[in-house]
C-alpha cells in the first residue's frame, strides 16, 4: 500500500473523483474514490496493488476536480517475470 496526501490547491473545497486508467484499473484500488478536497486539510488516499496475475502492472492514478487533474504513474510487480 502507498499513501498519498493531497490538498485542494485552490480556495475552499472541491468535489473529487479518484481512480485508475489503463490496465491498472484491474490491479489497483484507491480509498476514497470520491469526496471533497479541502484547502487547509490534507485528504489521505490509500493506493493498493492487488495483482490478478504474476508480473508487472502499470497505469495511471488520477485525482480530478472541476478545476484540476493530477496524475501519477503507478507500476507494481509481483517479482515474477516471464
């Protein structure tokens, strides 16, 4: 599990959606997947890798509000390569 802390870079609060794109949607999960980002208080995102198959899985973790989108590349491995 990896923890990401994020604040709203703009004034007030903003409704967000968080999730994955690419092949990562099957092997990765995040909590919370929606809610509100506040300017003065960090929101804690818990990102987990739960592979369906051995090998490497990659994709992008995205947090999006009406005003901005932040993207992180995620790469996970079971340590088993073919």
